[in-house]
């Protein structure tokens, strides 16, 4: 009985190893456009990942980042605008330098997204800051260099983006093996207990 209880506690402890870690994603470039219908980004390159699976910085062409927002709620694209939550946000890895090959995160903005004028560059293009939340403590920040047609719509290039997400790490093979050992031991203990109970019932006088 004590052994069964110990193994059960061991198994209950394993979910603690899957607690989420903060992972920092950086991306550069990509086409950004905006209108009253929303902001959208495509073709932005994932350039750095820090903390995925507990690892340090990983650099290179690691994948892509895309997003869309909800529609314009208030303000102006010329100064400061607020976009509705919703849309989509996706980070995809390409399998380089240990980064997973496939979708790392797929979600949506869970709060309003702000679009705020920062400065005007020497070539006349405008610099804007972008910020939003993705839930579970996830945040998105970046800046874009855009041109406009009277600020009913904007188009340009994302200068850089930074996304911090809470992501549960994938268990290591050693952890999975230990979990398998615990499950096997628990199954064996339960089997022996059941066999002992059957033996006692068989020996009872009828």
C-alpha cells in the first residue's frame, strides 16, 4: 500500500515538470499593412528564440511570424489607433538550430492592439509602435516603418518585433522514460494487490 501511494505521488509530481516557461521570440522585416479593417503582417522572419525548452539564445533564419488584428475601434492611423482583439497570431519554426519544424504558437490577440506614432524619418516615412497581448502573460511589441495615403491605409515594413510567451516545454526523453518506469511500477503494484485480494476471497469458507 505504501509503495502504491509513493508511486502515485511520483506520478502527480510529473506535471510540475511541464510548467510553462517564458520564451522570447524576435522577428525582423515582413510586409505590414493597415486599414480600418485591421493590421496584418506577413513574411516576417523569426531571427532569435530564447528559453524554448530551457535553452539559451538561438539565432538565424528560424521561421516566420504572421498576424492579423481585429478592426479599428478608435483613433487614427496618422497618430494613435486602437484595434479590437481577435485576429490571429502565428509563430512557425523551420527546424533550424533545434527550433521545432512547424507551428510553435497559434493564437489570437486577447486584448486591444495599439498603434502609436513615434517619429518621422529623414526620408519622410513614419515610425510607429505596435503593442498587444496574447493571453497567459503573452505580450507582443514591435515597430514599423510605413508610408501612407492620407492615413486611411498604411503599408510598410516591420522594423523588428518581440514576442514573449509562456510555453510548456516538451519533456526530455529521460523524463519520459522515468514516467514510463513509474507507470509500470504502479501497474505492477495494483496487479499484485488485486491478486492478493482474489486469493483471500478464494480461501474464505463457503
